[in-house]
């Protein structure tokens, strides 16, 4: 078991030994020196047993990679994040007297929490939209989930693609690479569907397949056929707000006329803000679960069936957790000065 704290200095040890030899009780020595009681008692017990204040020689090789070296390595890897391990090792060894091997550097980086990972793709947000995102979040900063966000119906379109267009991994042992369960099935066609869906605080809303490209007339038809049943089911008191993003088809003049004629209660939405639209998380879950069911999909009908099954199994608990994350998302956007966030 390693030491719990710093060692006593030679002067401290000498003073403790002198007070003990002078006949002071251990409790009095603790008060006189201000040293922790357990430390005083432990030291004096060893002193009385050995009659010497010096530490006995320890076994084992002394540490060669010190805390100062770790701080240097941390600064080095933060400055050269895209460099290879060999390059990091060479750069680090140039700043110290004794060089370390690549394996040692790798082990120390791992112990400090650094691992080589794939870079995240950044969404480039225009400066004007960054300011609009911050302004929007500032205006909605004090809105609570119960009073406001639980009344919002979030919506979006999503394209779902299934096919052998990505790397597949399996768990197997050596020699099992040709087992039926460990090889790719015969070439599978690529199937895709464009879907529109919406979610509420009380459960998932409608999801529907969109045939062809979406224009203003088709978007009006989608809303008219699929949104009102959700409003009737979850908001019988008509106390709701409908959210959609700033896609050109959503802001077409005919769509705006439809909103006014039908009394559709809409909300303003900042451009380039997928991290604020919680339905994006539902799309991610949907696509992840679909990858586990590719063996059941042989045509677009199968794909639609699996999509609807996964969608219907999204729990109210999960949806409420997304709604509860909205205040945190708003704060994160403001702290990031309008830049994209982890959400």
C-alpha cells in the first residue's frame, strides 16, 4: 500500500524524537507540533521500536517518470493532437534529459486519459447565425420544461438508408472468421426512405413516409394529415406550440398562409441549430437500432415496418429526458458563443 501523504522532514522527525525522549505524552506532542495525530503516533511507534528516526531502505526501482514529466507530456500532446505516437514521443524526448520509449509514453498518456480517437465533424455555422442562436437562447433562458417546453411539438424530416455501405464488426475467436454468423451476407441492395416525424413530452407523435421530394404543397399535406391527430391526442386544451426548422420549404409563402388560415401555433427557430432540436436524438436512436435489424430488411416495405416498430418503442421516459435537457442545451450554446455543441 502506498504512502498516504508527504513524508516528515528530518527536522520534524528530530523534534518528535526529542519531545518523546523528554517524557512528553503523545497527545501533548501532537498539540506542540501541530502534526496529525495518526502521523505522530505512527512515527513514534517506529522510533521506539527501532531507536532510529531514519526510514528503512525501500525495495523496488525508484520512479523514473516524475510528475513534472507528466505535465510536460500533457502539454506536448495538447499542442500536437494530430501527431502520431512516434512523433509525440520524439517531440517529448527533445524536452527532457532522459528519453523514454514509445510504449512508456503511450502507457502514460493512457493513464492520464488520452486516447487516439476519430475526430468529430464540425458543423460550420455562419457568424450571423451564431449571434441569432445566442439571442434565441438568451430569450428562452428562463423558460422551464413544465411551463413551456413540455408544450412544444418538435418535428423534422430524416433520410434513412440501409445497405452494405459501412464497416461491420463482429465478436469472434481466432479460426471463426468463416462461420456463417461471422461473414457478411450476400450483397444487399441499398434501401432508403425519407420520413417525417414529430415528438411530444407525452409520447411519440406521428411518423410517415414521404414519397419523392418535399415541396411546399407536400409539406402542407404532411402537416395537415399528421400533425392535427397529435394535437388532438396530446393537447386537447389546444395549448401547444409547433416547432420546425428553417428549411426553405418550411418557410415558403404558401406554408405561412396555411399556418395563418388554420391557426397553427408555431414558434421562431434559429438557423443551423440541430443541437437544440431534440428529435435529432430520436433519429440517431432509430438509425442505430436499424443497424441491428438489417437481416430482417429485404425491401422498402420491410424497412418501413422496422422504422415504425422502433419509433413506437421510444418510451415516454426517454422523451422526457430529452425535454429535460433543453435548458442545459441552451446554456451550452450561450457558453459556446453560438458555436455547435455536443448535443
